[in-house]
């Protein structure tokens, strides 16, 4: 067969050659050792936490080489495309602070010299290389209908043979030029298939940056490389784009491992040097019904959507830290030894990446987030809370804006000290954690009703009432913490409580309680809580008037 004639028949409108595109997209002028990596999501829905994981780790790994990280949107599958999801993905990545050096940086804007970075705008490029494969006898048109392919599959399943379009089942592989021309003139639609040179049982050697050297079965199927609408599926599109954009490392999920031989075969047929591949383990969770591991599901698991974490108010730094912790087994001990260093200082390496499947654990995420937030300044937490509230809780946003200095001071209690308090996990909790610092919320929650406040049954009402009546008069905002607590000890002695805890422990029957119990009663009276940040600082912020009002109103109800 005259393959040049066939190529012109199949692609009459393609007049460029691969050499044209090679010259348009020349090798990049980068320093030795600089890698080129991409993140290339498909716009099929929300930004998946697994995609964010792959992108984030790729960005961090690349930062050491001083190379190029670019964003490419792979939108060649029209059937699976979800409206506006490309915008959702791009904005989601931006929320998480991921910076790209070039690519599709907004839905209508490219930055860089290797675009367009939206695959649906690169149809002519793909068809140029597909036409060249036809010229080389490495691709051919297939006119089989969906029904014919289904029947073929049924026969293969019944005979327990490998599935797919290959060998004796590749009925269009040896059509003559005249047969092909006749079918096209009759208006029959076709796809273009790769003429695979491998046979069942052939093996290939490859190297994965995460998993090391591997021997894998060769692909034997004549896979589709141009669909009936003229666009390629992922296999050809990513091979052409990764070559022309000069990608050197491809990071992607382990679900692509079964397709690796197919992709390597296409790179070989196209005459390209394949990039280095790094297949990351998927993020998994324990199924509630089976207690077995499974991949996080877009359909089943709300936490698969990164917007779930944004709505809850997890800081970007917390999610980043948690995902890095999932990726590299040696990150956690590094963080313990370097609590204040930025993640960029951590020595990332492909061979330390998790290969067994990272298990998503919300408890662990919350623990990581507590630690991350505890290291922030009060002003940083205030800003995060306000930015979150302005989108998800407008009433709380008003409270924050109207009380900026007061709320910042609240957030600074037990912060910026050697062992900071770790009570905030995410921004949607802050309002409830500190609501008692505002009279409106305090009254709404407790209404000065002793029955609504968790005083211990170990203490008699007379003792509680005595503390409520006496504490406001002895409180002085000018006292330092030592003097303040000495006064509480004096009060304890005055009402029959032990001045020191150790005295109480020697003979509990001799006292109504101890000085720590007096502090607890004061804490509960002022906040309604048994656990709060430093009581001395709470009193300083509430001030004399609020302390007197709350305690005197409560004392009246006993």
C-alpha cells in the first residue's frame, strides 16, 4: 500500500509536518539538571484531593532542580467533561498556593511559549503526528461499529482470551487502499488505530522514579489514537504534548501503571524519547462497611473534593503539611526536629515516596492542623479567620471586623510561647471556641443560669456563691499573674479551701477543696467551660466590669 496516499486521504487538510512543530517548540534552554514537569488535570469535575496531592508533591520535588512547572488542561474527552470544571480546578489550585511557571493560568489565558496549553486547541498538532504515523505504516483507519466491537469482546471473554483489538480480531488492519477509500466515500466514520508491533507474551523493561526498575507486559492492542471526531484520546495527546513541551518527568497516579506499556510504545513509534515516569500511590480510606482500604471516591466521599476542606476552613498550610506527611515517610520526624522551618527546606526525594497507598485519616489531619495553627501568630490566624468568614459566615465576619484588636488579643492567649495551645483545627471552629468572650454569646449560651453552667457537684452552692461574690472585689487588672494567683490562694483559705494543692492531698477531709478548685469555679463562672486558655489572660481581656457583671448575676441565682 502507498502509505503517503493513505495519509493524504485520511488527513487532507493537514499540510504541516512534524518538523514544523519541532521547530516551533524547540528544546528549552535550561541549566543542566533542570527538570520540566507538568500538572495536567482533565476537567471532569471538582479538584480531587488526590490530584492536589500529585500536583503539590510534584511542585515540591521540582523546586530543587530549578526547572519549569506548567499547567496543561487535558480536555479531549468531551463526553466526560463537566461544565466550568476547568475554572474550578484552576481556582482550586490557586487557593492552595500552587504556583506554575507557565501554562493555562486562567480559563482564557496562557502564559508561556509552548502553548496552547488547552488540548482542545491543539487538534492540528495531534493530527500532524497521527498523519505521520500513517505515512510510516504505523497507524490505520478502523471502521468497526460499537456493536461489532461488543460482539468481539463477548467472543474473547468466552474463550478467555486477552481483550482488545489485536491480531485476528483487528479486522480493519489489512484493508486495502481501495476498500478504505470506498468506505470513506460512502460516509462511514472511522477511528485511527496504532499498528502495535508487539505480541502476547512480550515484555518491556522500564524504570519508575518511585518504584524502581520494572518488567511489564507489552501492550498488544491496536489502540485508538484518533477518535471519530478527529481528537486524540489521552495516549497520543499526552505523548505529543509531553514531547513538544519538552517534559522530562511525568508524575501521575498509580492507576496509569496498566497503560504504561501502551504509552511507551507510542513514544517509540513517534520517535520521541519518553519522559521519566513517577507513579504516585493513590490516597485511600478505610471503607466503613468492609473496613478495607479503597481509593477515595468522587461519588462516595465528600473529602475527595478539596472544596470540602476549604469550606471547613482548614488553612492551606495544614493541608500542605498533611499531604507532604502522606507522601514522604521521613517527613514527620523531620518536622519534629525542625518545627519552624518551611516545607521547602525538607529534602524531598522520589525514592522516599509512599508506594503502598497513603491512607487518608481525618484524625491525623486534625492533629497536623492543630500544630500548624499553633505555630502561627495571632494576626495570621485572625486574617485566615476573617478571609474564611467573609465567604462562609458573614455574621462572624462582622464580629471579627468590629472587634479586630480584641479578637486578635483573644487569639493570642497561650500563643507565641514555647508550648503554644493547640485548640484550633480549622476556621469554622473559632467562633464557638471563644464565644464566651462576648456578652451576647455568653448570655445566649448560659443566661446567667447556674443550671446551665457545669459547676461540679463536689462543691456546695454556698462555696460557689461565696467565690462569685468575693472574686470581683479582689481582682485587680494591674496585678501580674503571680500576684493574681496569690489572691486566689488567699480566697481559698478564707472560704475553707486549701491554699496549696499539696496541703489538700495530705488531708482531703480537712478542706472543701483547694486553690485549683477555686480557679476552676472562677473559670466556669466566667466562661461556662471547664477547659479554656490561660484564665489570667481571659480575665485581663474581659475586664473588671464584665467579671463583676457575670459573677454578680450568677450569684443572685444561687
